[in-house]
């Protein structure tokens, strides 16, 4: 219990904004990526977002996101 409270006290206090980088640095880093064309990628790097959507078995898709919501309560 005490360890959990200690970790919670030093965790991201602003909901994740401390993990973000500036747009110039991010654009430069992402500019080095070369997206691969694949039929199973519905939304990928060509339509940049904080998520990707991949087609899995027919009629289904998987959404993978880098968004993070910290716990609202302990």
C-alpha cells in the first residue's frame, strides 16, 4: 500500500503531457519513417493520427492507439 502511494505521488501529474515532445522534433523523427503499403492497414501513417486501424479477419478491425488516460481514481 505504502509503495503504491509513493509511486502514485511521483507519477505523471499532468495526465501525460510531460511525455510529449515539441512538434518540430516529432516531425523530424516521423519524417524519417517510410510507411509500407499493406492491404490490411486501414488507417496508418499516411493519415497520421494517434491510432492505427488494421483489418483482421473479415468484418473485424483492430485499433491500436498511443493515447493514454491515467487512472482517474486510485
